[in-house]
């Protein structure tokens, strides 16, 4: 299943708007201009196991790659995703 994920730079997150006004998100901080610290991923219970978290994480990692940013994986889900998908390891700071 694919979700529309938007970058809300003002709130420092990538957000998927879901049914009944629910949202899923991956939040970040920018401790330096060239660093994206992915701090947490949230998916409502009803959407867990659908691949939504992976889509959010990959959207954020692809954004970092396109903008030549290094990534700090504070979020455990991001750490796990990068371990399972070595193509993103070069982004780690």
C-alpha cells in the first residue's frame, strides 16, 4: 500500500495523512545544517504492519540523500531499517 507523504518543514517531520484525521509521521531535528537527526517514527495502531513506517523512513532517507545530508538515526525503527537496507548506510554520520 502506498501513502501520500508530505514534508512539513515547519514542523520538522514527514507526515502521512490517514483516514479519520489520523496521521503517521517521522520527526527530525537539524542539529547542523548538513545533518538530519531522525528522532522518532509514529504509526497509529490500525496501520501498523502495513509498511507505512518503512515508507516514512525511506522518504526521510531519500530526502537526506537528495539534499546531501548526513543522518543520525536516533529512532530505533530507523536504526533497524538501515541495518536491514545497507543501501542507506552511507548516509550515517
